[in-house]
């Protein structure tokens, strides 16, 4: 299998740590306001009501139903698979990249091309043979390289996933999460020392159509924590729920993992996000996909009412849900676009990203919430939100 296009501010860290104890099968481009696509949430089960034929096949990502079943349309692939590097060029750490433009696929390829001994991959959806082909190319180039992959069986069942096609098969181990909750991560650890992590699935939609974010981390304690979670999944078969654990903080980074027990309790990362918004002084930016929890929208409205500038971009599929509509009713500039991020930026000092959607289902899914208390990184994210917000369509009142 070759590489080809598929044909078919540090202070807020103290706040978030201190609150721990408190409790895509068709191309979707700006559906009209009256499309009828209304994701509903009932006891953690997402359903789709109404909507045109092309959109009714696009369930929310964390519903447990497939989101991507192929390229975004029946025509040519929406973006080209770049050439896999012939040599290792180490990616720049602590610098975010974005899709559909912004260097993310090249960043991921650099991580893979520099892997010498191991690749440890946790990926919710793996459908684009561009990326699996890159892994295969690196395996062919380095006979000592081994690959372990953890996937979710809802989107990567045995024999139905490009991961299963990578050769030589004796150097690739695939572990599937068959729980009702989802293994929803999106990360790669190379040689136990370099972490690529963000919001993008390995699909043409994620890399070519939707807006996503990722960055490379080489902070040893943070990489080690991700490896610990990977080993639980890959070796012990432990996906959750697990007992509540404190977040890991090292350098500018803090990472939360969930689920926690009981899964009816708000995860610590959500409680920390509400506290961070309540502590905002100047501005809060939002760029997010599956958003149904009102705790966050309530906090954003409170911030807006005390004079904090709030701007938000939500996925088209969630523009009619309660959180986006609450922002609109409060007079907040909320817009809609093809976004798959899970990004919150507070005062251009702290950014939250990772895999966790702001939904009830995320409470029982295997998720990571990555916090970065670095004004340089947060400033890049805030600027990107500004670009996306400027090009997005206003959300309409229901």
C-alpha cells in the first residue's frame, strides 16, 4: 500500500488545578439555517432529527456512529496527499498547526519520518490511506520500527480500517476498544519522546475540509503521562471508567484524562474550563464542534455580561443547540463553520485543546483535555480563531 489519495498566563494553571476536587460521509458546507439538522441529546445518546438527505448521514462525532465513511464528495479528493519525507526533519515543538491549511499533515509526516524505534498511536477514526501509507513507508525504511495502534471498533472494526492494511503486519499491533463508550483520542507518540496531539481524525474530512488543530510536545513528563494512558489501553485493555486522577502539570502544559467514575459526574476538565472562563478578564475565544453542555455557555454569558469580549465559532451541526443559541440571545458574536476543534482560549494566555467535545457523551468516552499556559501558543490560537470567525457565517436565532 503506497501513499495515495483515497479514491472513494500561568495563573490560570493554578485555577484549573485547584478546582479539580469540584465536583463524515458527504461534504458539508454551510447548510442553510432551515436545514432541520438538529442534534439532540438525551441521557448521553445523540440523535439526528430531520434534515436533508446529505446531512442526515452526518451524526455527531461522539455519538458512537460513524462520522466519516469516505471522501467528502464523489469527485476528486479535496486535497492532495503530500510526498512522504525521504529523511528525518524534526518537527518544531510547541507550535500549533491547523487544517485545512496550516501544515498539519506535514507536521504529522515529520513525526512519523523521524520515528526510529516505536510509534504508539491512539486514533478514533483512521480512514485516509495517505497516513497509513506514510507509516508503511517508514516501516519499510527502518527495519527496527514497531507500531502499536489503539482504535475504536465503532469506526475501525477488524478488516474495515486502513490500519489493518499496513505491512509488514508482524510489526503492527492493533488493539480495539469495544466498549459502548468511545476511545476518542487523536495522538501519536514517536520513540517514547515526541507527542503529536490534537483534534484531527485520520480522515480526508479532518485534514482537507474541517478546521482542526495539533501540536508537537517534547516535555518529558507530559509525554510520559500520555504513554501511561496508552499502555493502559494497549496492554491492560483499560479504557475506563477509572478512579478520578489529578491532572498532570509540567512546564506550560496540564493534561486531564477521562472518563472518571462515576461517569454521571462532570469530568474535572469541564469543571476547570468553567472556572477558567469565570476568571477571564479581557477575552475568551471558542472554536468547537460537538457542544451541547450549557455549563460552558452559561459561563461565557457571565463573562460577556461583566465586559469580557467573547467570540465563538461552532460546527454547523450544533448551531441550533442550546449553548450556541444562549450565546446569541445574550448578544455574543457566535458564528458557524466546518469546525472540528475543541478549543478555548482565555485572555490570550491559556489555551485548551485535545479530543474532548463539550458534550455529555464525552463524560464516558476516553478523552484528553490539554491545557497550555503559554501566551505565545495561546496568541497563535487566538489569532486563528479570529481568522476562522471572520470567514464564518453568523448563527441564526431559532
